[in-house]
C-alpha cells in the first residue's frame, strides 16, 4: 500500500517537471522566432486637442503731439481824428494848441490837454409842432348824447404823433377823463380831423409828439 502511494507521488512530480520543461522550451522557441508577447494595459486614456494660443497683441502707444498755441493778431480799427478848437485849461504860460493826428499837449508839460468840443451851430429854424389855426374848429370833439344825458364831464389828455406833413399818424389816451365815451370821442376826433404845423429841426420838418387836452363841459 505504501509502495503504491510512493509510486503515484513520483509520477506527479515527473509530470510537473515535464510541464515546466515544455513551458521553458516554448518560451525559448518564441524568443528565437521573434514573436513578442503583447500585454493589454487596462488603464484608460483621454485624447485632447492642444491648440497653440497666440500671444496677446502688443499695444502700440503713439506719442501725443502737443499743439502749439496760434498767435492771433487783431487789427485795431482806425479812428478818425477830429480837429476841434481847444481852450486854455492849464494855468500859467502854457497854451493848449490844436493838433492834427495826435493829442493836444501843453508846452513844456507832458500832461494831455482836454479838448472841449463845441456843438455844431444851428442855421435853421427849430420849433415844436403847433395847432394849425386853419383847422381850429376841427379840434372840438362832438359831445356824446349819452354822456350829456348822464351828466358826464371831464378832460381827456390825448397824446398824438404828428408826421412831417402835419397829419396825425397815431393817437393814444395819456390821461383818461374817467368816462370811456368821452375818451373814445376825443380819440376818434384826433385821428380823423386834427391837423398841425409840423415840428422843425434845423429848418427840416420832422415827426414829433404832443399832448393835447380836450375838455367836455356841460352848459348850465
């Protein structure tokens, strides 16, 4: 019985040795033929696209140009020199003289002399506008009947604008009589009938303004 177990153990050992020898021979044969053993690596991998990022653009700073101020030349207007008689205004022996193209300066002094300008002489007639006597009756305004019945009285001050021909070109109430009917009657009469001798300025007829009172009074 023991003999049989020993024999079985020797057979198993011989089988293992035989398998190991065959495995070594197979490995040597593969190495001799150049066949390589490929092993699968179970580690996963990730594919990425790597894009080259361009460098940021370089900002070019242009130098600032400082504008130089422009000189502006202003031409002064030429004034007309007026030659006028000059009175003695400096005490002593210094006498002011009239000069052309410059200031009058006293002799021996650097102080300017004040020139006194004489007003131009008037050669014509100057007068205010006056009532034309030929139209004296036309200055009487008609008394409104309603004002007579109501006993309305008063004085209206009419301001008229008199043209160069003596006619009234405009009229307004400068001071009221206190009654609208009396004021309207005087105003309408002035615009329709009044005539004046025109005002004169240095011999020339000119437009003028005058205030003319018109009185409304009831007879007792």
